[in-house]
C-alpha cells in the first residue's frame, strides 16, 4: 500500500491519499475538489455542503466484506425522487477498491466490472453479467449531491445520472451507471449491516440505540409530529388531521390536505410503539391502508412500517386478523410456471401463484422514507407457500419482491405489549398454515402399514396349513323315523392351536334342513358345538328369478388345540324327502378379512387428515384467482385461528 | 415422518400385532358352544348325547 501525499493548491494543507489509485479527493481544510495529475494536484472546484444523512458511516470507517478488511476513503452522494443515498468508496487491504452502497439502511458492496453492456436492459429484462443472469429491477434518475474524500475517477461536475439496479441469484446485485459511455457496470452483493463489522462510525448517528427524532408541527393543523427516522423521512402524515406532507421540506409542504375516513383508520399498533421482533427492537413509524378490488368487491388491509436503525425497514400487514411479517427480498426469485399457472422459486422454496391485482394506497399515517401518495397504484402478484408469501410489486420503473411470514396475533400482541387483545383471524388467509398439516405424512405411513398388512396376508395364505382333516358324504331319510345322530371316524387336527372350519354341503332344493354338529375330542377335553341351518329356495316371479339362502354353510371354530377329534352329527329335516349332504373339516384355514379389518382403523386418521387438509386448502384457494367456478366468499363468518 | 406421528406408529404396530394374533389363532367373532367333559359313551351311543342346538321345525335355537 502506498500513501502519496501533496499539498492543496488552494490553501496549502497537506493532502494524504489513503488509496494509491485515487484520482480525485477533497481538501479537508478548504473543501476544494482536487484532481491528481501524477504528484500535482489541480483544484477543479469546491465541494458543496454535504447533505445531512442518517448514515453512521464516515470517511475512515473500517469494516470487512467476505473476510477482507476495507476502509472508507471517499463518498458520492446522490439525490433522487425518494431521497438520497451514499456510495462509499472503499479501499481493501489488497489496495483494490469497491463501493459500499448505503440506501435507507440497505447495504451492498460492489466492484467495477470490466464487462461492457451493449444495451441497458429495461425493468424486468434479463442481462448476463460475468456469466450470471441478472434482472433489471429499477431505473433511478439521480442527481449528484456532493462528494467527499478520494474517488477512483473525476466526479464533480455531473448532473442527472441514470442508474439501473439489477438482482441475481442469492444476494447478488449489480448496477449499471450511465454517467459514462459506455455505461459502467458494478457487480457485488447485498450485505447486512452487522456482517460488515463496521468500526469508527459516527457517534452522533445511532446504529441501534434509541432512534434520533425530530419534532415538528403539522403544517395543516399545528399538531405535534415526531419524525423518528430523522433525515430519512420523505413523507409524513399527521395523525391528528390526516394531512400528508413532504418530510424532506423544511416547511413540511402539504401534499394532501386531508384524508377521508381518518376516524375509521386507527392503527391497532400505535405509531411510535416499539416491539421486539426477530431479536431486534422495531419502532412503528408508518401506517397505510391499501386495497384491491376484485369482482366489484373492495378488500383492504393495513400495513405497519417498522424501522430499526441497523436493520432498516420491515412491514407488518394485517387483513381480517391475519398478520404477516414482511421483508423486502434482496435476491431475485425465479419466475416459472407450474402446469398452466405461474409460480416462483426463492431460496429453494416453490411458491404457487395466488392472485394478481392492482393495489391502491387508500390511507397513510406517520412517516415513510419514500414518497407515499394516496391513490398510488402498483400491480401486485402474490405467490404462496404457507406460511410464506412472496409478493411482486411492479410499476413501469421498478419491481420489488417481498417475503411475508404468517404470524399469529398473539405474537404481535406480545411483541408490542398491546393492552387491547387483537381480533381473532377470520376466514382462511392466503399463506395461513394449514392446521391439518400436522397430519401430513399419515398417508405415506398408511401406505407403509397397508403394504405390511398385505405382505403378512400373502405370507399367511402361502404358509397356512389349510388342509382337509376330514370329509364324509351322508344321506338322511326323515321317513325312517330313526334317530339321525351318528359319529364320524376319528381324525387328526395338526399343528398349533388354530381354527377348524366345518363345512356342510347339501342337495337341498326349495327346502331346508338343520344340522347339529359337535366337534368332540377322542379322549377327554374340550368340545365344540354348532347348530347350522341350511336353507335354499329359488323361483321365478313377476318375470324375475330369485334365490334365497344356499345349499351349503360353513362355520369356523377358533383356537382349537391339536389332537384327535370326531364329529357328532345330527341332521333334522321337517320334510319327508331324503337329504344328501357332505361334511368336511379343514384345519388352519387362512382368511383375508382380519387384514382388511386392520386397514380400517389405520385408514381413518389418514383419511380424516386428508379431508381436513383438503377442506382448508379449498377455502384458501376459493379466495384466489384460481377459485373453482361457483365458489364465493361465504366463509367470512368462520373463525379460523391458526 | 416417523417422529412426527408416534401415536399413529404405535397404533399401526399394535394393529399389525393384533391382526397377526387373530390370524394365527384363527379367532372369529362367531362363538360355538364349548362343551367340557364330553362322555366317552357318545361314540358308542350318539343318540344319547343331548346337543345344545335343537331344531323346532322352522327355526332352531339353543336348547337346555
């Protein structure tokens, strides 16, 4: 590292360059803008007063990016429609340089790219820079507002410059700067304030402690107004009269005299209230009501703008008691199609398109670091992957992606220590987690158990003894008048204690008979008795044939120990015609019904979960652009807290 | 998935064991009348045995 030095040609003060590649610097004593020609310094102008900014970064601030230390050596300040931002020129320890962009507490580190751009992409168009795809997200017309310190090029007489911001995968970021021809390209990444590990910051600008506030009076009604974001505030709306004013104007120029429905739009979290969310303390600084009109029906929701000096801004949104914690996305979600529907992918999560609508700002209160106007319109596309919701807001000059996470009213209540309980959610919200998700996976488990049962059934069918232990044919003639009871020969029932199936088959035709059958042990022990009536009738009546009963029957006796048995059979028949019949005994007969019966209790929880989940999803999607025809929003009276 | 649904897993395992036991023993909801101490004379004189099921012409019912 070299540290060339010289003297200011205007005042003689010593000029020390912290970065050997610096082309321009400002004299710390007289604010002359000096351009370096080898060792000579030429005064080319005088730096304008640097606008006050809420940034804690200053010349000499040290930090690190990707484990490489840097020092802030210069600064360009730009003013644009929504305020101003800083481009801090940073020198790394390897004597290379880059830029630390600092806009509304959003930080990005970039380096100049050698790639040249043939045509500057329009908003929404893709461009390949250093073999990576970037999408143009916004075009900003900015005006030079001041310089400080060392810069790698002469930059003191610029007027309006056009910047195109681009986003790529992950946190990658690029800017096309049209101050030169061909345009300059810078490529880098977004970085969190804490990750930059900045030291030697301005002590008069808070970086996480109590916010710096400004007290003003409403230009319309005189009520006290507190600007909690200090210089960052661009628009402020008086909570007393609803007048919307330009916060960057010293006299609070009135942009909108009053807003209708002020009395109906009382924020549930008061402006200025602080709360602990995601480990940081956030202050509610702004409140707006936005809405869409779908099929002639107006839907409105409320948005709370939260601010933390280190982490920047985030939103809380509320619709019918459903809350979302929303952050602007730094990376670039990938827009894809899922079947015939649009979808998006971001950080490995797939989001299904839910709704596209034009959003109108209906009402604002408090302060905003950008210009907010009642009547502002943007196109909004919501993509859902509960509990997440990815939203794409687009205007002709800007595309903004934000990621919302569904949170319970209880969480908001506790975070902001609200005295009044927040209303319970009504209906089903787009990214509300499905309570039946707890049953997801039951279907797969059911399939596993069903397969096991069917496997067991197959094994049983293949390995069961299923043998005929006895079979005999007989004829009973009721006309003889003798007792019909008789016993069979002794037979063996083998194997483990299992079932024995007794089957009777007769030649009955439009007749019935009764069989008293006893399976008795040859020796001592337990016997089993059955009474079976066999009845078989059929005929032809009114042009149709009919049958009733059958000419056979069977009965199963469970858990019969192995041993030697015989049957005592006593047929009875009310008629006079002889009855021929066979009786057989089968041992260890496999069955299917126990396995099918086992499926039922297994299936019920999975089925219940599936029905509950489907019902909830049906109600969710009934509110979307993809609602089945005929669905209306008739569930608004239902309470569905998470 | 296994850790998510311990009760369902328990239910499933118990059901598998129950089905196996039912099928192994041949259990059936149909209950025949069990008779103990069957006299050895039945084989010699089957008519002397009084069964529990008696036919009454058009229907039968348990006797005794």
